[in-house]
């Protein structure tokens, strides 16, 4: 069976510090991978998606970047965090290209920038 | 930008009540409509993926319908239980092959014993 894990679960970081959130998927190959964020009082917003190693698409301009160094690994990064980066970050995966396939989410990471 | 609206924003019901809520979306460029159940401190759990106009799906006491021509989907819960308390999210997948989802704000359901 397929599993998805992301870490750390909780993070408190000062403004201007770097960020690295990591996500890995097991039990499948060549998944589509996604990073979503829920900021306070807002719905889930897609930040990045990837259809293959090294292929990253950004959905919204922001202070964050994503990388996919291996097939089942997706990393969310920032060089210098802003207060507005605080939120709940969710990694997700999907099998294949069809938009009708279910998307499965990781456990989420709470980021508080202070 | 796709606009997905959910109503009501929150709902309080008594145990045993049946309830329903709405997801509205633009009917153009529709590919699929996803429903998720999201409990606090857990990851969103997929309930349904619906693609065809007139689709009806059921999972236990939860069911959903889809009208792509008028751009809405209903989620029904029959005989609500306290464990049904969660945020229910709908998300629209547009006509691309990448599975990008546009989420609504969610409906927060609280079932009181």
C-alpha cells in the first residue's frame, strides 16, 4: 500500500531564517506531487506541483521554492522566512495524470514564523 | 482563477439529524469534483471523486450528488454522529492533466451528542 510522510510536524522559526519541509511517498512510482498551504482564515491553496524529477511548477508568487531531487521526494524551502509564511502545509500525491484520480495528503506541518 | 464556494460556513446539528451542504463551482472547464473530510490534527481524507453530470456516490451514511451543468454538488450525511464532526472540503479539478485542485473554504460540521 502507498503511504506519504512529511516532517517536521511542527516548526517555530524566526523571521529571516531558512525553511526545509520534506515529504516522501512510498509504494508507488512517478507520482504527481503537490504542496498546499492553509493560511489563517483561508482555504487550502496550491503552492507547487511536480509531475517528475526536477520538474516543478509554481502556482502563486511567493517566498518559497520546491524541489524534487528523487522520484518520491518533494521538498519545500525558503531562504528567508516572512511572517506571512506561517500556516499549515500539506504535501500530497496522486497516481498518474488524470484529474479524476484521488489525491492523498500527508499529515501536515504547522509552521509558525515569529 | 477558479472560484469554489461552500455553504454554509459552519453547521451545528444534533446526533441523529440528517444534514447536507453545498459546493458551487464554475461549470466551464470542469473535469472532476473532489470531496474530503478533514478532522483537526489529521490529514484530509478523500471521500469521493465525481466526474459525470448526475453522478451519485455513497460511502456508508455519506453520499454526494453532482450537477456539472449548473455547477453544484451536494454532500449529505444521514443520521449524523459525533464522530462525523469535521471540516468537509470540496475541490474542483479543471481541464488539465495535472490534478491541480482548487479548494473551497470548507464547511465545519459539529454534531452534538
